[in-house]
């Protein structure tokens, strides 16, 4: 790639032709203030805060909009002189700041952005102190309605249009726009409709001032009061990196954390705003059912009741079901505990997905999230990534934006925010497999084709057959390429998209044994241990003795005979494996409420009461035990490198069988905002569901 | 300039007439496939020619026609002041109030409009025949003050002439466009030309023989 020399503040650097002057200056170590520029959005160049001096140019230059290749050397051939701290640049920035502040209200003391406001910080750093020559009244702008998550105070808006560009480019939901012009320019949605994106909360982070702030968090706390804990999101299986902000015993908000390989810097609205569910409907003490009624009990009573029942039950009549939010620690402990009773049934696929067993690649998103960007053909089978993993959907959209990618969907048509060719129902699959369908050729011709099997396909009765056929299509179309990571030239285009944060970890630990979900629910089980499992029809448990270990008074707790209060993902350290197979760790931000304890410790304590003491006394010993089951847990933070085209691996995925072409192939998620006990306890999520999901259904029905 | 919002009084629906539709299609065809959105200004303008102003159903119809989100069309409609967002009368009176016109007495023209049409701009007169608005420079400063009715300029105005003009329109007449005072033609000096009157300027009388050249 071509590059040229620049002299930035006396430092000579070699800058790539294709980057902007702003990026080049940053490479040279210069700090450039900015409002409208954002590296993940298109360049707007309208705030003018990034002005720098190019010695010899008649005017200061907007460094965000000037490409390095447009900068020519001085007449004598020496590199162009760029000054970011010269009197010219300083004066230009002071002028811009003065203009921005003409109409910006002086309401910082009552503004939620106060303390983490770009305008505040940059006015301190680059403005003129205690200086104002504008005595006119400030402009006032009417506040707009943008939905249940975004609070607007539009007088504060400096019209950087970051939110408009995010909505259009990243979220792919072009609901936001700037109407009017000049001083009367206003950011709004079309006639005050709610911003209907699953990623809408990110515009609050992007807003450099306090114009768009978080509605549920309004007037709750100041940033300097908050205890910040870096953690992992479990609302979907992507493992988005988050920061949990808490004050005292309460989680007040969740913000995204930068991780280029996973979530860049976005998180979904569920990850961000379900946190108020952590404080509602919590199980804070053990309960035992007496005379048909759950009454509070001590840990000892609860353990005794369970131990008595377990020792009186035949192992084949015992089952344990892992819920969607469980960490690897408690999954491992529960597995060891159950197995110590003998030949029990273990199940981690509440939705009945026909995945697990066989090679590990058969349940991973092998391409990796970052790898999506190099794909040139994508086939979705029974997947709705917009609801199953919104941030992943933004990545697919990014791939579509950046290059020619052909995307097709088999299953119920859905709006994924980018153009998708709708191929039809499950009956199309065989056509693609034998090469008679037109899209088979597209996959074959593609350099890096990708196939994504979603929960909608796996949860069907013929899910294993679909999985097998999908793996066959992947193999035949050259989607299984050389070994290694995509960066090294490796490529595996076969992917399974999970919706549950616990799923891959549980499959890695082998929490699949005996009867599957249908077998457990119809098999006359006498004892069932639910580890936060709420997503199935509890009435099918029959007369079984049910232990519910979890956080919220949801479906499972209502059915339970004994309740053991556990810790939510913000209250414990836990290993979670995302759908790529990437192992990440949550950290404790607050303590569990009341008597609730960390889940693995509950199981460990119970094992002693039951006389089946588990051989680990602390987390380190437990981790060693986990490594014995699955060495993959040792590789923290990395997605596994691809093994390459080993037919023994790819041929053994799923199970060949007939496919019902007529049965619907659609996402198993009925309501994006209410997929787990925490989200169902959240008032914010209920409001979102009412407005976006129920409202949309109403409109569709009209 | 003022805040531009959609009118609270909106018609139920909008449809392009067959003739307007042909016009719009002509504009859409001018742009390459996938770039139909470029025809948005033309489409809104043709819609405004048809209805007199830009309505909410029109914005939505244009958006559907050009496969654009509604908000993108709303942005364009609110950006350009040439799009009327309020209902207009049969005759839309646009009074220039930029500096040259204002110095030459556009206040009197505005006062006449207030008296004869409606006290506030963007308001349809009681008989539905007129509405008026202030506009920025229309580029006829030599004949200031001036106003535009429909597509014609009426220039060299003062209060009484404006009133007469509006009365004539109200009677259904169409006064001759151009200067209304001083008896001048277009932007010539009042009372006839003062310079460049010498006929020799035009008959070659001042031409010089080039030395040595044969006639």
C-alpha cells in the first residue's frame, strides 16, 4: 500500500495513503478533539472540532475529512508540516468550541451526561476559559420521542449526526434523521415514532453530549459514584464484553466494552437494559414445599429435603436440566453431583436443539464473528440473527456494507436490515445439497462461503438431519477450507448459532446424557434438578420432585418443591463459552441478594450433606476439574483455531435422515425482549416488548 | 428561516396524477438503477406543482416510489424552503424582504399582503385565493421591491400598487408581469434610457479603419 511521509508537530511519520489525517496525527501521538468523527461510522466532517494547521494551506483543515493521499509535500520536497498545537490550530478549535457553546445550555449540573461528556471535557481542554461574548438567548429545541430506551433533551444537541449515521449504517434501521437546516436542524425520528432497532441503546453511548441519554437510567447516578466491573453479557450466546456499573448492592447500568473480535463496541438493548430485572423478583432465601405451599427454609432444611428424595430415587428416574444463563462452574459441579448417583439423565438444550455429541465443531460458530467480514456468500438456515444475536447481525450487515456478499435465508422470511434472498422452506435444502438449486452454484463459486444453522432449524424434530445436510452442503461447496484462523488463511464456513449463553459450555462439558428434553418431559421422571431452567412447559414435569436452583421467581420456581437461591451473572465469577467457543469470564460486580450464594458453591455444599462430597473446595480446584473434562476451557479469550478439512470431523455432524419440507422453519425466539428470567423480570424489557413486539404484531394483524 | 414542520392539517391521501406520474418517471429514469433516490427533489416538486404544497401522504408516497425511508424524504422536504409545508391559496405570493428590497420599501409590500391576504404568513386568505410568505432574495434587486405570484415577478412596487395588484388577482385578472411603476421596461432607468443613446454606437460610425487593410 502506498504511503507518504508527514511531519506532525515535528515528528516525522510514515502514514498510509488510505487513512485520514486525523488517524495519522494519532499515530504520531497527537491528540485531536472531535465530536462528529467516529471510527466505525462514515465521515461527516460537520463539527469542525478536529481542525489542524497544514503549514502553507490558507485555512485550517478538518483532519477527519482529509485523506493522507490528498496531502502533498512542501515545495522543497520535505514532508508536509501538520501542526495540531500551533496558535492557528488552537485558535481554530477555540472558535469552533465557542460556536458550539452558543446554543448549548448550561445545564451540566442536571444533565445525565455530566462527568462523562465529550463536550464538557473538550470545552475544558480546548475551549477558552471563562469567556463569552454572546448575550443573545440560546436556541431551544423541542424534545423528541425515540422510544422507551432513549431520553432526549434536544436543546443540548450539537448536530454531530453520529446517531443518524449509526442508525443508518450499523443498525440498518434508518429511523433517525435530521430535519430542517442551519440553526433549526433537529434530530428526530419520522413523526416521533420509536427507534425500532435492537441496538438502539448504542446511540446513547455515541452521543457526545447529553442530548440522547438512557431513559431507564435517568437521574440515577453520577459516573464517579459507580463501581465499574468488566464482565461478559449472557443475554445471548455471543458473549459481548460489558462493563457493569454498580452502586452499593445494585447494578445501575450495563455498558459495552471494546472487543474487536466479539462485539466491537456495541451491545444489544437486552444486554444493556435488562439489568433492572436483577433487582426484581429475586429468590433470596431457600424455600421448601410443605403441604403444597412453598415456605422459607434454612439451607440445611432444603438440602436435607433434596438429599432424602435423591437417595430414594432410582438414578434413571433422575434428571438435571441446565438453563440458558448457567456458568461452566455450576454446570460441572451439577454434572459431577448427578453422576455420583449413577446413570442419570443430563440435558442442557431446553429448546430441544438436536446438537451435541460428536465433534466439537458441530456446535460452534466456526467462522468466528470477525471472520464474517471476509465471507462472500452466506446461507442462513432457520436463523434470525437479528433476534438471536443482534450484534452478530450488525457484523453480517457490516460484511454486506463492505463488499459484495450474497446472503440467502431458508426459513420464514424476516427483515434482517440487509437484503436477503428468501429461498423458501426446508424443502429447498435438498436442492442445495444436490446442486440443483441456483444458490448451490453461488455457494460453490464463492471463495469463502458461510452456512449458519439457527435455533429454528435445530429445535425441529428433524434438527439432526438438517444439521447433517448443512454440514454436507458446507463440505461440498468448499466452505471447509484450510486449517487456521481466518487471518492465517484458514476458513471454516460451517456455523451453529446458539441463543443460550450456557449452551456451548454445557456441551463442551458433556452435559448431554440419557433422555433428551422430550424424553425427560414425557418419561415419568421422579426427580428433576433445574439449574435456572425456565424455558419449557413446566406442567410436563408431571409428579416429579423439582429442585429449582436459580435467581428469579419465574416458571421453574413456581413449579419447584425446593428452591435454592443462586447468583446472577453480575454476582459471580463464572466461565462462559460463547458460540464461537471463546471462553470468557464474568466478574462479580455486586453480591447476591439475601441468602443467595454462588451456584457451584451451593452444589458443593449440598454434595457434602448428601454424602457425595465433590473433590473441589475452591474455584481453582474446580477449574482443574473442568480442564480434565474439556481442555478447551484453558484457552481463555480466544476462539479455537480451525482444524481444516478433516472428513472424519465434518462427516460425523448430525445424523442423516428425512427432512420435513412443509414444517415451518423459524426462529424459536417469540419475543426478543423476554428470553430469560432476568429479562422477564425487567420493567424496561416489558415496556420494549409492549412497544416493539406486541405493537408490531398488532400492525401486522391490521 | 424558521422551524419547518409538517402542517397539522393533512389530507387523507395523495396520488400522483397520470401526467405528474409520467414526469416523475422521466426523472427516475435519469438516474442509474439503485439510485432512484436522486429523483426525490424532482418528485416532491412535481407533487407540489400538482397540490400546491407538500403533504404528509405525498412524502410517504414519494418515499415508497423511490424505496426510501420516510425520514429521508422528510429531511429533504424540511430542508428546502421551496417546498411549502402549509396549504397555499390559488395564488402564492412570495414577498422578497432581503436587504435591497427592504431598503426600497418591502415593508409596505408586506403590510399590503397582511391587509389583503392574512395577518400572518403561510395562511390561506378567507376566500381561499391567496397566501403569502416572506422569501429571501429572488434576484431582481434592480427592480426592488418585488414579489412573485405563481411563476411571475411583479416589480417596482409600493404599498398602493401592491394592493391594486392583489385586487386585480382577486377579480380574476392576470396583470402584466414586470415593473408596475415608473413606466419603465424591465430594468431600464425610469423615464427611458440615459446612456448609450448615441446612434453611432450601433451603426458602425465609431469603427476605425485598420491601417493598410483593404475595405
